[in-house]
């Protein structure tokens, strides 16, 4: 089986070398999209020997909550699917680390039988607030400004549109669900993501959205033939094969003090964990058990 690791990065370069070393295998290719507007430059990293194993993706500006995040994802999926034919494409951030050894990772997905690992919050039932993220238009979300300012402007814009009875007319044709952006997708699903049909859906429903990236993959899955390849009922982390703690943070950053917790979930149901920054003992454990 062939795998593509798609890293959506912007600020943290510390895990890039670990991802390359821990996942170094002829069956695994690594792609990196680095936010074009990031203040963190890759010049020094690009001179390191490990970086030759990374395929750079054409860069676009990415802003928190903006629909330009989906532009970056589309670029990543198009670049990877044009590069080779992959059985699975795994979307992670620059603060992720693998929670499986290479052998376990390859076998886990070989046994997956074409399942798409997409997490759903609240068993696929979207709240009114979550529906509103794509029901109305939020042009300020694509600008690089403080999150609180964006949230205030988004709230104000939504109130005005509600009073004027503005909404996206095509939204009623779709079931809506929310979940984390990160997941592992079959090659067939990736081909669907970059299709003209989905690109039109992205334009119609997700342009100028508010954190629409947290509804995108979920909506594509439940409104297509891929609905039979997902598990809406399962815990969001297990459904997406990701270990992310949203209870202790947004999300929580794992530290060396959490080593026992990480060892307990290693080589289980979670392909990647998030977030890890400066966790030397955890990184050492991953190397020792890779």
C-alpha cells in the first residue's frame, strides 16, 4: 500500500524532522504545505538532509477560520494525487506526531478495508451555530487579524444577514455535520475531493465561511456514496484515528509529564496525536519503539 502524509504547517518546524525519520519507508511519501503568510521561514530547514524527503506543495495564504484553509487543502490533495496513486492520504498539522510504529501503521491501514477515518462531533448532528458557519458569509475570516476581532466581526455580520434574510440557497440540499479537520482518507475519497463537483460545492457553500474546514470532509462524506465508508457513531478521535484532547485545551498540548498517557495509546487505534511541542521524552519513546 502507498501512503501520503499531508502536513498543513504554519509555525512549528520542530516536528518535521521527527515525522520524516519516524515514517521513513518506501511506501510513505510526505508532502508539506507551509502557510504563505507565515512569519516562520523554512530556509534553514530546507538545508537540512532530512528535508530532501519532503515534497513541497505550492503555498497559499492560510488564516485561522478562513475558507482559504480549504484552498490550501485542495492544493495539497491535487499535488499528492498527481504525484502518485495512494491508498491512503493522511492530513496532519505541524504539531502532530505518529502514535504507531511503521509496521503497525502499515498493517492497521491494510486492515482498514477502504474505510475513511473522518471524525464526527455529536454523532453527526450539527448545532444551529455550526450550520450558521456556512449559512452566512464571513469575508473577514480570510484576513490575517486577531481571532477575537474576527469572531466579533463574524457575529456582527451574521446578525445583519439574519435581519436581511440572507443565506446560501443551496444549503438545504445537504446534510450538515461537524468534526475535526484531521483524518485519513482513501485514494478514492481524495479523488472525489479534487473533482469538479466538489470544487463547485466548495465555491457555493464554503467560500467566505466561518471555520468551514471543520464541516468540509464530514459533509462530503455523508452526502455522497462514501457515507458507507465512515463511522458517525464512534468516538470522534477513534473515528478519525487521531488522539486529540479537546477537554483540557483547544486542543491540549501534550508534555513530557503526559508520557504514560501516550504510551498507553501507542499502537492502538490512533495513527497520529496532536499537539506536541518540545516533548523530548515523548519523542525519544517514539524513536525507541518505531
